[in-house]
């Protein structure tokens, strides 16, 4: 029996690439206004390259996108004489735009239906803020890699979600777009793995997900069908 549902966020409830493009544009605009010498030294592509170098140098923060982003901003700003106020201001410009996402058309109706039946959790490696986005009321639990200290597909982050939802892992359906991070990670942690395969791609691993759907509108009936099959199997055993 499914007693709770956890959902990935980026590329599950909204496409992340357009939001990051807009966030990088907002950051560049902020730097040009407040730190023009840094904007000159680090146009968007150069700032991406700096970020990658900083992230590679700090693998201990691989689960914490916020800290890594601030470290890269600090690396760009500090040599030009800018302090923590500017680091925070630059990050806020980026983060505000990063949370101005465009939900997939099926996301909000699905959240409304799911939340009426089951407690929902966010389960993400990213740093999206569902309250800023305007969908926080649908989620009873928010789990992210940064506060957990572990990232998907590590079992610890899935275990924390189940614990905070207050149900056994086997009673949680986790829904996500990434076959490895979301689906296999959930299945290895004892959850029901639901692959949201919007593009109709072939499953890239051995075996198969517990459930595969093409849109979030298919999730509720798919979970009901899964429960019905399990019940029928139990009755025939």
C-alpha cells in the first residue's frame, strides 16, 4: 500500500534549464550594476568555468549547491575587494530568478490531487524553494541534499524522507525524471521507484522501474493500479 509520495523537483515539476539561464542573466545584470569590474572579468561563460573549478576543488560540498554557488561568487568577488554583503547580494539575485520557474502543465493539478490523498515530500539534490515558487502548501515534508548531508542516489536521503513522513520506506512512492538518481536510488532504498519519462526514452538500466509514466497526470491511476495488482497477488498467494 502506498502511504506517502515523494517528488523530485527540477525537471520533474518544472524544466530547470530555462530557469538557470534566466538566473545567470539576473546575476550578470546584478554584477554589472553593483560590481562592474567583476562583470567585466567574469561574463556568464567565464563565471560558469570558475564555478566548475571551484566545485571540483570542494567535493565535500557536492551535496550543497548553495554553498558551492557562494564559494564561486566569493572567488570572483573577493579579489576585486568585495565582501560578504556583495556575495549575499549576488547570490540572492541568482536565487530569486532561479525560483521563478514555469511549472509543467500537469504539475499543479497533480499536486492538488496527490496532496488530497497522501502526504507529500520534496526530495531533491537541488536548492529550489517551493515556498518562493508558490507550491509549498502541498508538501508536508521538505527533504534536500543540503540539509540532509547526503544526495540522491545515496540511501540516507531516501531514508530521511520516509522517517519524516512517518511511514516505512516500502510504503513511499518516489517520483523523478532521473533513472539513476531518482528511480534506482529509491528502489535500492526500499521505496517504490516511479520513472517520469516525459520524452519516451528507453530505460537505460537492467531490470525496470516499478512504475513508468509519461506525465504526472498518469501518476495517481498508476499507483492505484500498482496497489490493485499487489492486492490481487496477495489474495492469490
